[in-house]
C-alpha cells in the first residue's frame, strides 16, 4: 500500500510575517510600552479621583463659603478647594503633553534607531518587506496611542463636567488647556505626534535629530490648529449699544470691536469704558454707536472639537502617505531593503 504525502497549503507553510513582526515590536519596545501603560493607569486613577472625591469635597467647601454671605468669620474647607485646583492643573498638563511625549518617543526610537543601526535593512533583506515593516511601525503603536489617549481624554472631560456649575473656580470649557485635554482632538494630536516621529526617523535615520524634529514639528502643527480653530465653525455675534459697554462672557472670542453708525467695524480702542470722559471723546471721534463680539458659546464645543479633529486627521493622513513615499525612495522601490545603505 502506497502512502500519499499531502502538501500543506501555502498559507500554512508561509505564514504572514505580520504577527511575528508585531510580537517582535512588542518585545523590542517593551520598556516604552510599560512606561506608557503605567502613565495611562496613573493618570486615569488621578482623573477618577479628581472627578469623584476631590470634586465633591471642593463643591461642599464652596457651598460652605457661599453660605457665609461675607460674614467676618467663615469656616470652610479651604484645603479641599486648593487640592482640587492643584490636581486639576497637574492632570490637565499631563494630558496636554501626551502628544509631545509620543512624538519624542516615536522620533527617537520607532524608525530612526533601526535605520541608524542597520537592523531595519537586515529585516528587509530577510522575510519582511519594507512596506510591512512600516505598516507595523504605524499600526500597532497607533492602536495603543489611541486607546490610552482616548481613555484619559474621556476621563478628563468627565472630571471637568463633574465640577461644572458646582465649583466657583472651575475652568471654563474655553480655557486653552481644558479644551485641548478633554476631547477627540487630544487623540488626533497624539496620532499626529506618532506619525511625525515616524516620518522624522525615516528622513534623518538618526535618533537625536529625529527626536528634536518630531517635537518641533508637532508643536508647529499644534500652533496652526490652534490658530485656525476659531474659524472652523461659524461664530455667533453679540451686539450691545455703546452705553451698555462691551459684550462679555465665556467662550472662544474670534473678533471684537466697535460699530459705527454706518455699520462699519473698527478695532476696540480699549480706552476704559463710557464712564471716562476721554473714552467718550474717543468713541465720538470714531463715530462709535455700539460694540460687537464674534465668539463661540458652549454649544459650539463639539463642532469645534470635531472639525479640529478632522483637520488634524487630514494632516496625519498626508504625513502617512509621505512616510511611505520616503520609504520607497530609501529602498529604491524594491520589495526588499537591498539598496538602503548610504
């Protein structure tokens, strides 16, 4: 009786290198993964503490203070108010710097180090193509960055919401650090830092220059997003007569100034208000009849967040395409990394 040898399908004889590459990436960057996980857990615990016991204690202290009604002596829990402010400031700053930490790590280690030491070229010459190598470098860290940053951003927003209307000194939604630390824009900026770091590593192929470039470019894009943010959604116009003074209130201000009798808009002279004779003379000379203020109220919070997130993600997509183009130029368009020296 003749035995018939069976041949395993090609998919079982030559498994995809992606799982092995992902496991290798996790082993290679295990210290960074541990630091990232520890930072996310620690920050999440601090935000849960902030949005729970600290908010309740601070709100109770403010109730005590307001009940005093300007009495000469007032007993209230001042340390609880101070503790809330301190923890809020520290946790907000920590969430705000996450994109820059991601950019620094990605620039220093994710692609530049392997290109600098020749490990990437060796990998390409064996079983992993450059495209698969770069895809793993982007996809796996991006998943971890989105999960970690998304968690702390959501917890920050919940912590801020818990104190809204209960704590007299709670930050407004339009406060710069508060706005950038509690929404999807935080996640998009962290992804931006990751992709900038990967691209900088491919361009420099050296760790230190790539690290510095990543942080600087991420800061620059952050500044651009912040500059165009008020113009990403139609603003609301508030108008007041001259005798009423300039409009005020919370929100993100787009533009403000004075209105003339012809309806023209002029810059606000900031002369001190209609109660001052010199200021009244200035308004008369300018033919001012009122004040205007273009701003974004609280109802624009999510539209601004989503529009800025979409803009940032568009920049991320362009940078990802640029990274693959740079990789193609490094490898000469070949399937392996034989032509990557130099």
